[in-house]
C-alpha cells in the first residue's frame, strides 16, 4: 500500500528566510511521482511542483524546490525567501504508475505561518 | 486555470436526502476525479473517471455514486446523505501534458 507521511502539523518561519516542509513516503511501485500542493485560507488547491522517481535532478519551480532523497523515501519541499503569501496548508502527494488511475495519495498536511 | 467549475459551492442538506454535486471542465480532459477533504486526512479519492461512462471506485466510495455521460461533466451523487458525508468535495482533472492534477474550487457540503 502507498502512504504519505507529513510529521509537522504546523510550522513558523520568519519572512525572507527559507523553510523545509518534510514528507516521507512508502510504496512498492518501482515508478511513481511526488507532488506538492498549496492550500491557502481561501480553500483552493494549487499545484506547486512535481518530481518523478527516475528524475536525476531535484525539481525546482521558482522559489520552490523539492529535495528528493530516494533511498530515504523523502520528498521535502524547500521554500526559499518566504513571503507572507506563503502562509497556507501544504500537502505532499504521491502517484503510483502501476495503478493506471493516476490517483493521488495525500498526506495530512503542514500548516505554514510566515511571520513578518 | 484548468477551466474547472463546481456547483453548488455550498450546500446544506438534511440526513437522508439525495444530493448531486457537479464538476464541469472546458478542456476535454480524459481523467476526472472526486476527492473529499476532512480535517486530519488530507484529500481522499472517492471515485474517478477515465472517459465517458468509464468510472471506478476510490478508497472512500461507500455511499457515493458517479456518472459521466459527457466528457465535460462528472457528477457525484450521495443517494441518501449522512452526517459523516459532511466535508469539502474537490473535483480534479489530470493534465494531458504531465501527470499533475488540477483542482476545482471545492464544494462545502453540510449534512444536518
């Protein structure tokens, strides 16, 4: 069975500093994808970044980067130069390739609060 | 913006009544999904569709049915709503260019 674990229910970061949100996963699929989504207080789910299990380099999208450590089964999200607008819930998700539904398995989320 | 709308956005209903939530997309995506979001659980898959009239169950499908008679519409029905189905419901599509999913704005359903 696939599982995503986010062990930090809530975190604080000072504006302009970097922050790492932890995500570990468990799967027996040889091929899979890892995703991060942001959910601001307004409620929408916003796709941030994707990492494939066979990708050689860590994914980056602007101020977001994914620290992928395959042997440790971790896919941490790093946000550089935090902004007040980064305050939100962040969800890590996994997608197996063996399952042709392409469904996402989500973690329980981390609430990030950026302090001015 | 993946062109996904959900209706209604908010609904309060009584236990035992039928409820249908609609997801509409404008870009002819093949895969569509219904998730529910509850505190402490992230999002969990209810049902998904991989084409017109092609649907399958997710991990929390009990008490829900779906239909997809047109590419653009994916309906989620609660045949007889229960208080445990009080939740926020999200529709999503799978990108045709990649593997990520894009979500609609959500429907907040309260069953009293």
